[in-house]
């Protein structure tokens, strides 16, 4: 009887530990995702108004948020 209580308590600690580990991994993963969004490749400079902005969604063509003109990726 005492053993089953100890087992249940141990199991509970294990479950709580797993939840914290899972939350930590998720938080860590989210932090890692945010870093590549500010890569140099995601920084665009508008060829019309020279406005510099970040667009992580587009790869080849991007719309300038200031003058709404379409910009092509510059080969560097
Ligand atoms: Zn522009």
C-alpha cells in the first residue's frame, strides 16, 4: 500500500517534470524560430524610395510597405 502511494507520487512528479520540459522545449523552439526572421536575406531595400524593411515571408519579390512598389531580390 505504501509502495503504491510512493509510486503515484513519483509518477506525478515525473508527469509535472515532463510538462515543464515540454513547455521549455516549445519556448526554446519559438525563440529559435524568431532568430532567422531577422536574417540578412530578409532585409529588403526598396529600389524606388530606398526604404529598408524586413520581409521574411517573401523570397523573390516583395512589396514595399511605404510606396507599395514591387521589389526584386538583389543578387549580392
Ligand atoms: Zn518603396
